[in-house]
């Protein structure tokens, strides 16, 4: 079974029952967001979006928290965690440096495209080609990267046969 990357969903939340404000990064995508999610007000900063890379999700959460805090001068925390049956289980409230460090650690374990090195969404794409059986165990982020790999192996084989 191939490893799979998670997606990270960023939203603003009002926690119940204390009314605490937080920007939440939840692993697993939108369907795992807490029930206290607010309508996105900072879409251009990444609110209401899913990210494959946790570093991008963390940076979006930092910007959203700063914008939200600037709008009404109330405290805003940044949390990262997972949903358990619709209730958010907060892993931790992070300071900006802690969040960046944690996100970088998560990013270092991502499954990446064997052609371009970018994180793959979900399980990525696997391909097989009679022209390039070498790519059978590789993971690609797109058909474009798979085609580049096939072309490389076909060209490499043709050049080695010419010598």
C-alpha cells in the first residue's frame, strides 16, 4: 500500500462554550473541520482552503490570525489538530515559531513527486509504460510529470544504445 499525504484545512473558529477565537488547521481536509467554523472572510489569505503542504497551511493561518486580530483587536490563537466525530481535539495552541517548526517537521515527511519533488495530493499518481518500466514504483503529482519521466528513460535508453 502506498503512503498517502493528508490535506490541511484552514478556518476561523469560535470555540464553544467559552467563545475563544482561533484559527484552526485541521488534518484531513474540510470534512474534518470543527462545527464552530465561521464563514470565510479572508479567502485571499487562504481561509476555507485545503493545502497539501502543512507549511503553506501554517503560513496561511498566521496571516489570517493577524488579519482577524487587526480587525477587532481581540486575542486569536492558532491551533492544529484533528476532528474526532465532529468535535475538534486540539493538539496544541501554537506560537508562530512553534507552528512553523511543527509544520516544517510534517512537511519533511510528505510523499513527494519523483519527477519534480513537489508534494503529491493524496496518494499521487502511479503509471506504467512498456517504454519505461523503470517508473513502475515511482509516484507522480501529475500526468505531466509521469510523461517527463517516461520521456527521460526512453531518451536515456536510446542514447545508451547509440554508444
